């Protein structure tokens, strides 16, 4: 599947950001501020660990010869960080090839002006040429988004480590400080914060989009520090306790889900993006006290099961973008606008973690169901495409092979069927785009693990 996705991208879209498999051309989009080759950079580490050596060399050659960082355009700080910086760092740590390191550091420098705000909380959009930054037009009252400014920590610590320049680490350490200082409603972290005042802008809380990877990076920061970053661990433990107290619910049919919170009112919906949380909670459970450990493993298994149900209850056996628990509906999308599947990885990501931490064979069975469904419904003549409605067996394709399909979905599926020592969880932490970063074992030198 990886070779098919890559070969078609290479043939029809090399150097563009994504492949459009139905029209057999490339897509550039406006998320990456004029940067190109998102699929190349996102796919590097997957090609490498799958031992697709020839394809990896093609990708590396593109980065060496054609990857231009002198661009002018508005980029998402978050997307550039998780896909490009994350992808380059992982490729460097896996191979030791200097080109990946130097490109990561050069690009990292271009992101720094986004942090020039009164609080040091970065704005979400940056012009990579001029260094001008601003907030997303749709984000309430010029605010920054929790999952965006909260999902820089892992990569920026590595940028400091590799460059010897503390500025990257200082920027993300300061974000922590601001978050620790601000009052949390019921211990929860709302999704929008003003980069000017350092106060929350409204009280919408979500473990899905807008919030998701902030929580993931707390537990992963602790793990990446070889369990020395106790501040991150405490923030994670406290946040998870608040989430469990206020947002975790059980449906009439016995499915455990995480609701969204809008100023105290619960919205009984769970997004596909929130399905990463089964894996996160299992990863965190490993290191909780004995009695809490079992409790959290059970919670992780229940949430992962609910996400599996969202797949199982659809005709294609792929899950919708969001699913609800109200008015007799459980784990299904009720509105047309939430019925699509865009090759997202979060559900198989949780299967991979649950498999590695429990070795219950059902997680491999569930993963194999996804493989079969992707092959049946998403594979087209020239690549893989998302589908517009998971509840019909003759789906319309959306003509987009997302870069994260190669970075994440296929990587997590592959790791689910690998031995545990391929990218062992003891030595590697995955960034939120599934790019592996090394755990900082004492005196860690950037050596090939």
C-alpha cells in the first residue's frame, strides 16, 4: 500500500504537497506557506522503516535537490512543525544524514517570529518569507489554538538539542509557564487563548480537534525526557483527571466516549481526531501507580472499543469524521457534513498502542479490517483517496491522498503487525504526525538507534 501510494505520488505529483489520485495531478493548497513536497517529507521515515530503500533514496534526493525553504506565503505554524520539522528530524535521527538536520534547523529559524507576542504564545499563521504572523481569521477574537501552540514542545526541544541554540527550548518552556499560570475552569484547558492577554477567550474544551495533541504532548514530553520532565507529567495527570471527571461519559448502550464541553454544556459527540486518546491513555497508564494503571488501561480499551464501533457500524467499515451519542444514535454520524473519511490515522494509532501494551490479538484483527476497507473503498487507479460518506458502499471519492496517510495511517498499521522492537516505545516517541523522535536517554547522542 505504501509503495502504491508513493509510486503514484512520484509519478503524478512529485514536489507538490499531495497527490490528487482521480485527476492524476498534484495539489499545493495554502496550509504550508509556499513550501512544497509535504508528502515527500511526511513519507521519508515510513519509507525508511519499511525498508523501501529505492523509494527512500528518491525522496531524499528530492529534499537535497528541490526542497526550497525561501518561500513567501502564509503557513500554519502547527502544520509546518508537525509535518516538515517532525518529518525532517525523524529522518535525521533514523539515518544520520546531515541534509535532514540542516533543513530542519533552517526551517525552525523561520518559525521563530511567530512567538513575538506580548505573552510569547505564538500566533497560528506565519509568513515564512517576511516573518509576519497573525491569528487565524476564524479563531475567536484573534486567539491562538491550544492544539497548535501546545504541539511544538517535542520538536523544539530537539531543534535546541541539535543546534546548540537554546532559543527553541525557551520558546516552548515559556508556553508551559503561561499555561501553568492561567486559571483552568474545573481543571480543564479551553481551546482558545489570547496571545496578547494570556487569558482564555472562550470556554470550549475538546479532546478532538483544537485540543487533542496538547494533551498528547504532555505525556510524550515526559516520556521523551526519560521521565525527568515531572512538570509535564503533573500537567498530564491533572488534565486527565479533569477530563475523566467532566467529559468521559457512558452511553445507554454501554459505550464509553469523551464528550465536548461548551461553557459547561456537554455536546455528546466525539470526533475521529479524539480517537487518538485511547492510545494516549494506555501510554500514560504504563507509568501510573499500580491501582491507577489498571483503571487507565480499562478506560483506554473502552475508548478504543468505541472508536472501533464507529468503524464497525458503517457500511464501508471505515469511521466518520465525527459521531454522536444522542437521540438513540450511538457511535454514528448523524449529519451529512460529518460522514466523510479522509484517510485519518487516529483509530489505527490507538490499535497500535493497545496492541503493543496488551498484546490482545483483537487489535490486530481490527487493524486488518481497516486494511481491507481501505483497499476496497479508498484505493483507486492512481493512489488512495478519502471518501465522502462512510455509510454507502458506493462512496464518492474526494480526490485527495493526504500526506498523513503515508506518514501516519500506513506507518501505524505497519507497526501494528511488526515486532515490538521496530521503533520500540522505550526508545522512541512519535510526534503527532507519527514521526519518531528519540527518547533522551542520559548522554543521548544523535546516533542511529
